[in-house]
C-alpha cells in the first residue's frame, strides 16, 4: 500500500499529539528514517519527510540518546546523497541542527555533535564552486547558517576555530562573504565573553585565542559551556551601566585591533541588516576589552551618521550608549538628535519607523547622562521646546503617532515648569485634547474614542496638578457622558488608572462625584432602559469611594424602582435587576452605612416584594437579612471578598468563617466534598436478544441467495444512501449501572437528585451532556445509566466523572467517581442496514465493502483503506467458542459454515472493519479490511487480547 506522505506529514504538523494517538513517536520516526534511506523515494518527498524533524524535534526525539542516534542516521543519509541534490542536502543539514540543538547533544558535546561540526567545517572550507552552477554554494551557505545557530545556542563552541573562520572570511570572494563575516563576528564576541568569565585571563590568552591552533582536540574543549544566562549574551550593552564584563589586557591588543579593523573595512559590502548585526557584536567586543579604544569605529561614523537605514541608526545609538563621549563629540550628539526629530515627522517614512525614532528620542543615550540608565523615559538635555515644537500632535495624525507625540510634548512642557504652564505650549495640548473630545462627542469611531481616553490619561498623568485644566476636563467629561452613556466603561477605566498612577491626587474621586451628580439630577422622564443600565454601572463604581456621600444614589434608586416613575420591577429584567443589586451590594460596605440604613433597607425590601424576577428577589432578601441582622464589621467581612473581585456573589466560605452562629444555614448553602468516591458506574452487559420467528424466516429466505457483483453494488449504494443524514447512526449507547462502592458510610445509603457530569480526556468524542438520576438506595437494585457517545474517531478513551447529589438531611455533596474506560470494542455496532434486509442483504453489503476496499477504485479513498492479516493458533472448538462469545452479533455468514466466517463491524460515525476468518493448516487466519487504516493498531490489539484469552481457556 502506497503511503500518502503529504497527508501524513500535514496531519502530524497540524497536531502532533492527535497524530501520535494512533501510533507512537518511535514508530513514526522509524518510518521517516526508513523512507529517507529508500532509493526509490523522490527527493521532493524526502524533503517533505524532514519537516517533522525540523518543526518538532523533541516530540520525535524525546531523549539525548534518541537524538544522537537520529543524527547519526541523518549524517549517513547525507553521505549517500549525490552532490547534485543540493536542496535535499541543505534540508538534511537544517534537520541535523534542529535535532542536535533541541536534544541538548550540542551543549553536552556528544560524539554526534563533534562529527556534525567537523562535517559543517569541511563543507564551509570547500570552495570548489567558484566556477560551478551554484549548487555547492547553497550547501555552503546552509552550513554557515548551521554553524551560526550552533554557536548561538552553545556560546564558545567554535572559539578554538577563530583563526580558521578568519581565513575563510578573507578568502571568500562570493556573496557568501557576508555569511562568513557574520559567523566570525559572533564567534569572536562569544570567545571574548568566555575569557571575561575566566579568572586571570588576559592579553596572552586573547592572543592565543585569535591565533588558535585548529588541531586542538575536542576533549580540550569538552567542558560544559559557561552559559550562565543566555539573555546576557543576546546584548551586553543594553543593560544598566557598569554591567558589561571586561577583560584586562593592557594597551597591547594589536591582534584584536587588526581583526576588528579588517571586519570594519569590509562591512560596507554587507547588507544593512548584516552591517547592523556586525556593528552590534563588534561594539560589545570593544566594550569588553578596554585595551581597544572606541576610536576604532571613527572611520565608520561618517557613513553611519548619514544613513537612512533604521537598523544602522539603531546600531549607531547602541555604540553611543556604550561609548558616549569617548567616541561621539557634542556636535555629533546634537546632529543625531536633530536628525531623529526630523525623521520622526518625515512624510515618506512609515508609521512604525516614525514611532521608533520618537522612542529613540525618549531613550537617547547622552554623553553626560543624568539618569542611571534605568530605562525610564527622560528627555535629552539638548531637546528644547523650540526643537520639539515640530512634533506637536494634530487630529490628523494616526492614533499611535498622536499619542507618542503627546507624550513627548508633555514631557517637554513639564520640564519647563511654571513658565511652561503659563506659556502657549500647555494650552495647545489642552486644546488638542478638547478637539479630540468634540470628535468623540459628535460620534467618532471606536479608535478615536480609545485614542481620546488614552490622551486624557496622558495629559492628567503629567498635568493633573494644573487645576484650571483638570477641573475643566472634568466638566467636559460629565457633559460627554450624558450625551453618550455607553462611554461609562471608558470613564470608569480612566478613573481607575488615574487613581492607581496618581495616588496623591483626588482628581478621580472628583470626576466620580461629578458623574454621580449629573446622573442623579437628570430627569427620569427622559431615561431609557439602556441609559439606566450604564448609570447603574457608574453608580456602582462611585459607591466604592468612601469619601463620596451616597444619599443621592439611594434617592435615585428609590425613584427608579417605584411604580409611579418606572415599570422596571414589573418587567423583571434580570440584567437590570442584577445591576441594581450591584449598587446595593457596594452600599452595604460603605463607611457611611449607618446613615444609609433605612433608605437602603427600603430599596432592598421593595426589590424583594415587587421585582418580577425570582433570582433578584432571593438575592435582595439575602442582602436585606444581612443588613438587618449583622453588625457593620461582620457585614463588611462577609461582602469584602466579593467586592474586591468585581462584585461577584457573596462567598459562602467567608460567611462560614465569620458567622459561626449560622453554621446550619452555611452548610445548607455550601456544597460539601466527599473524601473518597461514594459510588461508581459499572458496565451492564446487555441482555441477549431473542431472534423472532420473522427474523428466522427472513434469514432462511435470503441465506441461500448468492450475492453477485450486481447485488453487492446495489446493496452498497442503498446502504450508503442512509448516511446522507449526518446524524444517522452517529452515536453509540453504553449501558452502565450506578452502584455504591463498598464499604459505604451509612450517611450515604440514600441519595437523591444525582447529577452526573463527564469530562473528556481527548478529542475523540463530542462533549457529553450531564445525566440526572433521581435516587440511589443501597437496598434497591442499582439504577441504569445510558451514556450516549458521539465519536469523532472510534478510538479508546477515558472519561473523568463527578457527581453532585443530596443526602437525606438536605445537604449537597460533590464526589469524584472512578474514571470510566471506554474500550475499543465498545464502539462496535452491527451495520445499520435497512429493516427489510436479512442475512443475504448484509452478506451482499459485506462483499461490496470488501471488494471496494481491496480494489483501488470505488468511493472509499484508497489512502484511508487498508488490509491486513492476523494469525493465531486456535483449535476448532476454541474458534467456535470465540465466534459465539465475541462475534455472534456481528456475524454475517452462517455459524454452521465452518470453512469461512465473515464478520462486519460498524464503528460510528462511518467506519467499518471486515473480517474473513478461516482455519488453515498452520493457523487461524483473520483477514482484515477496513476503510480507516488508523484503526489497524486497535484491531490488532483487540484480536490479540481475545484470542489469547481463548487459548488460555482451551489449553
């Protein structure tokens, strides 16, 4: 059978866990390696077979030993691959790198890693493609990429090969020079860093490293890499000042200066991205070796200061961060800052580029830094208000640019102090904010709404102390809310964020108090149901502030629920009622509760008696009871946890801790949990079905009929027509009994209102609905429970089960049942043949399915179909007993026909397994055919189990 590797690899890539549920990682890996060694397979297929090893190496190679064995196999395949198959050779190198790195073979310096490293260096040194077709050049480029990946994942791996890599870089005249330069710079940076971690290392060690002997054995460098923190090696110059490790070499570092100069002189040949990476690494090298002056970069500065490439400008700023005035003059600093300001508004640049330049201004590395490099946004000393005025925000900017400019200008005007407040700059920012508010007021888009509230937060963050602006903003926000009440979440969030960031300011409280005033004073006649819902959310937030009086809020609630002004109570809207209760719940823990006691009790009592929803009535009754029976301290303790978690319902555990005298009520309201399982579901064997006289007569009439090809095809078409209904025969029903587990506490002898809940452990089946069982009594026969499973794939599975039930004393309990294991054979069903069919019709169906699966044509997809053979030793009596015990409900042929038995299993939703069982001279042959090849492992396991037990019985 030809394997459709494209579908198999695609299925594995989509979900490795789901794919491996039908096989094992070891078996699938063996298949991949066997196919890779097969000379008959095309190289396009072999490239496809390598993708699982590249994408999921740890799934297929879970241990270091498996990874090393796999790597040795792949290197053997590489050695046998002809040089012309360049693409395949490149993919093998990538797969080898993934396997060795991800299985820790490289960091452990395994023998396979040594062999692979030697292979890569050998490929990298082969420059015989200078006048060739470029096939070897692509392999060399891939080898160079693999070496760079190995060095990045295991720093110091190639430190003994620095001289070799330098020679390869200098000799390379093709476009691969860029790859060699990048590899050389990375190895140099890591090698110098490794020296800084060694005690006593100095100039002699560095000199020996740069002119290293390539014949140094692997064992000399076999120790584990001193990689304390891989994040450190990602960038040594971006951390706080003074954290860069240094190597004390003295002024004599001419070998290193020679290497650095050579790399810098060739840097103009590289692409901008590679130049930036090279400059970044060389900057780190110079920062770690004080003996090399930063002036080594001076020749490159003229080109870098005038660049239009973002990555090169970033590299320049990194150099400035590392060396400051050791390399950059004051004129250079002023020029870079002006250039950043110009680029931040350049019309031809994209928005991300402009935002990057603005971020560079806020984190500009100065020659004389005032801060300690802690990463906070600060303004450069050279950035004046006149220079920054080119970046004033406008309503025509996109949201990100507008907010970035507002943030920058706010810092500028804040730096000016009182003079800036009286100047035009701050007034302009406030006018800009009000312009955004007017756009929102006139129906701006959601993006504009979000931008306005973010801009308002930024403005308040810097200028909340300027009262004439902050107070005016409060008034405008209240008017905005009355026109657009759906903005309540934004206003609440603005108050929350401002309160968190500006702990010493009371602006947020002032805003909430003002909003309370405009809500409670608004005429009720114009109040819509939607506006009321937002008002209640806002008043609930206002009630969280202990400094805000709440009498007007209670007066508003009372006016809303009275029949004279509203039909709210009669309508019984649950969501609205819950919002009302949310306000009341917060008022219950307000510091001024004593003065609110009577009006709050009136509101709760009115909701209890008049509201049209039972759930709201019950909660209002509970709050009324708590209000009138508990002290303030206990009431605050009961409701505090619910309030801090967003106003959820009262926590019963808190109630039980604080109200010791109410343990009876608490127990009734709380679901207890049993220490161990109380009952379990045990499989109930179905009662044997008695064959009726009509069934016998129909089978007698059709048994003798031979089913020819025409009859088999017609039967198959009629059978398949039934599946046009997707729900046809898509479920299996499993019968269980709910029984006590011995020994059982007498307290649980009589159980009521049992609710069974099931959780799946995989995705082979659809979610199960809960099942209700009225009662379970020890002295009565166990109640029957039917599980209706709808398979997606008819595989074995395990169900987690739990149950909630009530005991005779009225308490509710939760118990976890033992897991339910659904075996493969429990999915077996007789084929859902039309009712008029007898054995002859089913036999025709069997022959039609068998012929279709065995042949290459037909409606069944050949890629899904499979045939197999299972053999075992069984005597004739044992075989008959096996048929009667396990296969009788699915037997298609006559049991008296001992030459060949035909068995047909149907597995929902639309899978079939066909068996032809025949006794041969040497063994019993089970010929298997199925239209779903993924069932074969389960079929074989099932047959092995039942035949082994039969052999034991008749031995």
